[in-house]
């Protein structure tokens, strides 16, 4: 099965992340590399190199760029996605994460759980948007989409 074995974020020029955002990034990258599905479908009668893949994520010219190579450094794919469909869900995700990080410090568990449920709902929406945007370019399962969405949010943090 095709999967990602290395993920890199081009965060050059972005402000340093907060400790909470940095922790989210580390967890998402670790979980992604532990278990993911990333399949490049055949396109226009072109053969696509088999995985596993290295993926570099960047935001360039207001577009999300996936640069995919094989472990032998052979170009497998590159696709650019408009950031427009992600803007609102990323904004909502950051707002709920801020509330969650603040709540963990002061609120009782029942209120933290309510905020966390809302956070997971927005996270699921972001992963759904990503899966839609990747349609025909790459197939990812729900967990992979969730982790990639987290990394997109990290890139958006400074974007």
C-alpha cells in the first residue's frame, strides 16, 4: 500500500509557532508517519511511481503545494490547491484551539470535553474539505486527512 514515509513543512518566513501549535505539529507528524494511506492514482495514461513517498508541504503564492517524490528522489507528483476553501475552517479551527488551550488551564473537565468535541468537529470538517480538494490527485484515508489538515493549519498560522 502506498504511504508517506517522510513529511516536510516549508515554514521558512513564518513566525515561530506557539508552544501549543508546535506540539500539534509534532503530534500530527508523528502520527502521520506511524500510520497513513497516500495513493497517487494513474492520471492521463501516465504511469505514477509507486510509493512509499516523501511529501513536502508549502504555501506558495496563496496556494497549498504538495511536492511528492519517491524514496529514490524520483518526482511522483506536484499539485497546487487553492487556499480559499480552507480559509474559514482553518480560522474556526484556530479559534476553537485557542479556547481549548485556555480551557485546559482553568475550566472543569466537563467544559473542556464540550470544547474538545467542537474542536474535533471542526477538525473533521477540515479533513473532509482536504479529501474533496485532493480528489483525483491523491487518495487519503480519514486519519491521514486529519493529520495533513493539522499540518496545513500550522502552515496557515503564519500565512
